[in-house]
């Protein structure tokens, strides 16, 4: 690949990674939560101090706080953190990145990263997470992934793949740095209640949609409308379910 192409690719990836603050309201309203069984697996009862890195508007933070853990939320986007602070005024919310955490050494029992590890520099982020974890502490990663085994969901993915998405990390087998030991895996199948408008808003919260040009967004929106109006599993329905696979993995500091 030519140097100019690499620079362009890196620039687009950076734009996507930093695009969410401008769509914080849409992100908060449209994105799904995580299944309780997944959070329980990532965060066993009695885990006292947790950092939610790449916390966004607090989708995962809420579930951590509900388990009586002392949680610190970290995100690079001021816009996302503003939404999080409005929703969770009792949570410490700090601007920072996985590669440069505003957290003291050996101070948390677990670090969770929801829907964000694919944006990080894995070696740097792993070393930084290991720094803030207490001895034996745990790094947990989780992604909600639309279940493309379902026909209409696969068509939706084909439509949205017209935009450029740099999430090429396999959520079922994400990389951990050498600081961590044996990796464990967990998968949960579930369905999120959805409406046609909600589906459009969900796609509008994705980075590839946010950074697309106006014609590209219009084309994607029209294609999704056509899918909603003509696919036999969706046509004429004002409510339906969007199937998900939630992939989680965890490992302790070696």
C-alpha cells in the first residue's frame, strides 16, 4: 500500500475513533445495553474497584455501578463524558485513553472495555491497563455484535459495509498483551426490541455513518428503508427484535 494511502487510512480511522462525541445523544439513545449474564461473568460479585475504559455515555458503567462496585469511567470524548455525568452524577468520570489512563498504579481490581478495544493500540493499552491493575487484577473485553446468521441482519450488514469501518478485530478472539495470562471466553445470544426508527438511529450512531458524506448517509438510509419495507421478516411491522451475539473475554495480569 502506498504511503499516501496509509496516511489516508490512518486519518479516516482517527476520524472514526474520535467521531462519537458529536453524536453522543444518538449513541446514548440508540445503542443497546449488555446482557446481565455477560457482566456477571466479567465482574464476579465482590469486585470492589473497577475502571470502565472507553466508557462512552455509560452503557456499561451503569451495570458496573449497579453491582455496588466503585467505578471510574474513562473516555477520550468530552461530549460522551458529559452525557455520562448527566446520567450518573455519582460516578467519577475522567477524560483519558486506554493508552494513557488517569488512574494510579495498582489501584483497581478490574478494567472493563466495552465496544472499544478495537480502537486502541493493543500493546500500549495492555501495558497501561496492567499498570493500574492490582496484582491478580482482570482485564475484560466485551462487544455487542449483530447476529449476521439471520438473513435480514446479514442484508443490513451488507448495506452498512458500504461505509468504511475499521473494526477489523475479531470480537470472539481479541488480542491481549503479553502482560496477561490465559484468556477465557464467553458468548451470549439475545435479542433487543427494535422499531424501524430505532434501527435507523442505531446505524446513525456508528462511526462509519457519522464520518460519511451527506450523499453516502442518504444512500445508506434509503437502503435501510427499503429493507424495512420489503423484507418479509420486517415489512409492515412497527416492532421487531434485533438478534445479537455478545462476545466477552477476560484475562488476569500474568
